[in-house]
C-alpha cells in the first residue's frame, strides 16, 4: 500500500501517483481542475435560450446528417449540452458513449504543445533550442522548438516527401512507420525544405512528430507514457491515451460516410504528436478547464500560447502555439483547433474570456462537425461565426439567432 509522501523539495516538478509510484516528469499535477471555476463562473446568462439554439443545431446538423461521435458545450465546469451517437466498431457494435475514446486527429497538436510548454517551464527544453541540439545529425539549420510549435519551420511534410524518395526507402516496406523513421529519413535523404525557417507559416505534421521525439529525448520516456504521466493522469483524463499498434483491434474505428465502412489503417497511423490522441469530450473538457487555470503554465509562457505568429499575410486566420485562432478587428480572438484523419473530423474550441469549451468529435467522415465552431457566436463577438451559424442552419435558426444576438458579449 502506498502511503502519503510529504514533499519537501523546492523543485518545480509536481509529482503525483502513477501505478503506485510517483512520476519525476514535469506535469500538470499542480492544477486542481475542481478548483478552477467557482459557481458564478459556471453561470451562463440566458442559458435556456442558448441551450435551445444548440439543441436545434444538433438536431439539424448531427441528427439530420446522421453524424456519429460525441458533442459537448460547457461553460466552466457546467455542461450546457452533451450528446453521443453512432458506433465505435463496425457492424453497429459498441455504441458511442461519454466514456468512448475517439481519435481527435490534429487536436492532438494542442495537447502535445502544452506538454512541450510544461517542459520549457521546467527548464528541460528552450524555446529557441535548435532541433539539432537534440538530434545532432539533423540537417536543417535554424529550425527551433518555437518554429515547430508555431508551424514556421519550413520543413517538408512527411506525408508527401516519403513518397518522392527514390529508390524507395527500406522504411516504406514496414507495415507502420514510426516517428523515428521520419527523423531517420529526414537525416538520410535531406528532402528539400519548403522554405527557410521562420520566414512564414506552413501547417506541417512533421513539426509535431519531431516535438514528440523531443519529448521522448528529454524525458527518457516513450511518448505514450510521457503524455500519460505529464497530462492525462494528473488532469483525470481517464479515458485518454496515445494510439499504438496494440490498440488496433480495440480502438474506436473511423468510417467512410457510405456503408458505413471502416477506414483501414495505413503505414502513417502510428506516427504521434501530430495526431493519435484518443479521448472523450469529457476528458478533453478537463484539459480545457485546466488551461483556464491561472497556474496551468507560467504567465509569460501562457501568454505566448495565444499570440498570433503568422502575420505575413494580413487576415483573420492565424496560428499561435498549438492553437489556431481567428483574430478580429473588433479585438476578439477565437482560439481553437480542428482535426482530420481518415474518417475523423473534430473541433476543439477553447474560448478565451467566456470560459466556454466547444467539442465535436465525429468518427464517420463528414465536414459537418467543423460547423460546431460557429456556436462560439452564442458566447462572444465573432462576426464570421454569426454568419456561419445562420448559413449552417438556414431558416430554422432565424428566431433562435434573434435571441442569441441579443445576449451579452462575454469575452470583451
């Protein structure tokens, strides 16, 4: 039996119990997600009117479109709306419920980024460290941890460059590629970079596959276990894990829209960091709640997460550290990430200022789940999302939007 251990160390690392042992990895055990919000923070003005709009949205888009997956909208700790539909396995097996982990695809980047930021806070990684510090043979000079996090490295996209190598690399004869295989091919074949580092934004999965390897390097722990110790267990994400080969038989499947037929695995399916977090809306809500905590990260680092870094081309759309964002002229900032992989389409809205979380995870291919982000217009002054919600729902939402438009703006 494990007894209570009194901590007398001054180290920044916050230990917690893991498999009857304490982790020594920096982690988010400093955040008590039950103590982030108080009763007043959970109160949503005109909640009934907003819930009615969300319900109409869900019935119109999700039920009307036969979308499978999980859907949740919360204000602080308070879940305003939550629904589940469809199945996790073929032949209509395993109905999706609040405890069914689903693949969130590129929303994984947000979680990978926060793990890296925790290691930066602990002094294990430097934002301006070059990748070559961790992998001495890395052939692209000037690529830093920050340029990976902000999608400004200019590195080639692994999904494409591996197909252009001649003769075919031996790695491509394997059933599944690994992150290390991606790094090895970058080092061996030196495919041409798309642009010099930090000269512009380019969304690239290679960036976050390398960040996962950096996490493994500095923690001396494989990525799935490091993420479990650093993020999932301390934030009580009990149904969350990093997908591995051992999970191929049991993990929730993604489906083609027609049939529905299971989308088969391919050789890129075990690369993690850029994807491969399997989680539930309730677990992802815990992650979002933790991010609202003032002690989630050191204040200067947390501020950096939501700074826009892709400013070469003026416009609303931008990228922070592991977050997409829409920056409006009225001063509002919509922070979120989307995901797509095979039959998965997902949205994670983390609305600054209003303490609202919007989560939509679909596992049967459809672009409809992306429309869930338009519900942000019920909670803040996001002009494009107001129009998008009206367009999405058409005439059915006219009366509901009239009441929603009159709601107070929470994030100004």
